[in-house]
């Protein structure tokens, strides 16, 4: 009976996603993106789209009815089932590594919480929340970097880059293997760092949450996150773009132009790319084309191929000793 209940809830999960604050396509984030896009249309880019009304600007048929998008709509349900059945339980399990790390440090140092903080204040919770956010964002950057540099990981990451047009649902255009490995990497690194914090300062401090989501992520998603997977250009001033990744910078990451290859791996913060030499800050609007080089996107033209082509490509690499 419990198994049937779990399966039923899993089947409903794709329909629940727009109402989960932890999801990038939570209705409030989508609404804020629409409002921001309307402002952009009105005050910044109308001269480039003067022949379009607002609805045509926000939802152009050539993008939202493109074969890439149609495939993505179908794929969304499949990858959502995988997320709730395998990825979410894995993350919950790996979060226990924080306690394990703390206990291992205590046992190996013989010291229990050398800088313990009791009667913590709001500012201490704020510092802890920022620490966790930086840790998680670096972990995200680190895995994303590896996904481009390690051939086998790149074959799985190609699924995401194979989109020839990008929409907010492109965030779910991710291979199950990458979804599992990426989230596991982020969870492990974050848990290890959190465990070290717990060892040093104790367990009294808590993350500041909004609707169950860390306040940094909530603000980040609310501030037009969904524009990064869209046709709408929003670039930040140069100095801000060295700190925060703008939607335009992530669109550049998807570009097929060779000068944009392996640029802007960052999720929230741009200074990781700045430090590691992969930051690209546009000085002006750039017209971009998306997808994979040399027409390789054609190999990802169906749900079936999104799932299986990476395995074919990896087998070809192995047989040619290219791994």
C-alpha cells in the first residue's frame, strides 16, 4: 500500500513542481520573470522588437513551438519522475554527511566544538546561511566545470546544451545520470563543509529560509532567474557581472560561437569564473545561436535520443580509446 502511495505521489510530482518554492519554475519566480521581461520590453529592447506586441515578445511561436521545445515538454515529465524517485532521496541521504563529518573531526582531534556559539543571533544565522550558499554555489560551479572538461561527463552534459532554443523548461533538459551525479556532488561538498562548520561552531546556527528554501536561492530565483534560459537579453553592468552571473552570461554559455566555449560556468556568482579564468562579460548585446557545434544537436531530437545517445557516444569513445 505504501509503495502504491509513493508511486501515485511520484506521478503527480510534475504537476506539483510549479507550486514548489524549491523549483526554478515555481509560479512566483515565473511571475517575477514575466514582470521583469515586460519592463525590459518596455524600456530597453522594444527598439529591437518594435514589430512585436508584448505577447509575441514574451512567447514567440518560433521558440515555444520549435521541435526542441516540443521534445522538452515531453521530456519534462520523464526527468521529473526520475528526480522524485531517485535524486531527492539521494540528496536527503547525503545530507547526513554533515553529522558524520562533524563526528569524525571530534574523534580525530579529541576536541569538541572549539569555538562553540550559544545564544546565537540573527546575524550569526545570516553568516552561516551565506557560508552554505557560497559552498553550494562553488560545488555547482565545480561540477559544471568538470562536466565540460571530462569527456564522459561531457557526453551526458551535451543533453542540456543540445537545445537549439532555450526556455525556462530547459533547466529540466538534463540527463538522469548528470542530474544524479551533479546533485550528489553538490550535496557531498555542501555537507562536508557544513560538518566542518558544525565541528567548529556547534549546531545552534540555522539557515535562514523562505518557504523552506534558503533565502539566497529564493532571492536569486525571484530576481529573473528564468531569463537565463530564454530569448530575452538581460546583461548586468560590467562590475556586477564579475560578482553575479547575469541571464545574458548564461545564454552566452549556451552559444555555439567558439569564442563562448567553456565560459561562464557559474550559477549565482561570477567570481568563480573570474578566479579560474572562464568569465566572459559582454560589452554589448550579442546575437546568439544555441545548440551543439557541427549540427550535433540532431542526435538529441527525441526523448529516446536524449536518454540513449550519450551512452552511444561514450561507447564510441571507448571503442576508439578516446576516453
